[in-house]
């Protein structure tokens, strides 16, 4: 931690991110991967529904209703990933110790590399589709850009969730 004193907000966030009541959701590596996969799937579904609502003719009210319904499990998955990483990306820098700060830097670097690859692939796909069609796919440009922006925003969370380590087992012999 830095020498800057923690605020009441920092203390509250530390308490929230270290609350162990949701531990069964992320106790093992397989469960953390499942939480990240569920979050990715829900994010994709919500994004697909947004794109459908944007591109569809008429009044696709059902898509908006389904999006709102999907937000609750999406928020639960987000909370599980944040709790698994003990708030690595949500806490302010001054609330992290040196190990957590270094871990945050590693996560952000990996997320940056993954995002660079995703952006390169998206650009290549748009250029290929434009070359095959004879023009740029302008109707899909806005949804694709929004999808890439969302991926850029959430990539550090997904990487942190995948990189989170199991907590060490409590040794009962030390307590005795």
C-alpha cells in the first residue's frame, strides 16, 4: 500500500472485495473459468441482442426485455470474478499491496496483448468482408465497434479471473 491514507470508500471496498460469503462460486480454478466463461457468454448475448435491436426493422421490444433479464446473472458473474481476484481491478492503487499492484500490472499487460490481437482480427475480418462484398459493411460498423469497445473494457476482468490463483489451504496444525 502507498503512504496515502485509505478513505472510508477504500475501506468499504476492501471489506466488500474480501467478503468470503461468495467463495463457493470461485473456490477452484474450474469454477473461476466457468464464471469467466459465463460472463463472456452473457456479455456476448447482451451485445448480440443490442446489435439485433439496432439493426432490426420494427420494434424489437422482446430483445430489450431479454437484455434486462440477462443483466442480473451478468452482474452476479462480474461479482464472482471481482471477488475471486479480491478486487484487483476495482480497488484503488493505494488500497493494494505490492504483490497485488504487480499482479494488476501483469493482468493489464496480458489484457492489452489480447486486445491488440482482437483488434487486428476484427480489422482483418472487416477488410476481408469489404473486399468480398465490394464495399465496407457500414451497417455493421457501429455494432462491431461497440463490441470491440466492450471487449476492451472487460478484457482485464476476464484475464484477471483466468489468472487468479487458488487460496492456500488453511493449516489446522498451525492453529493447534
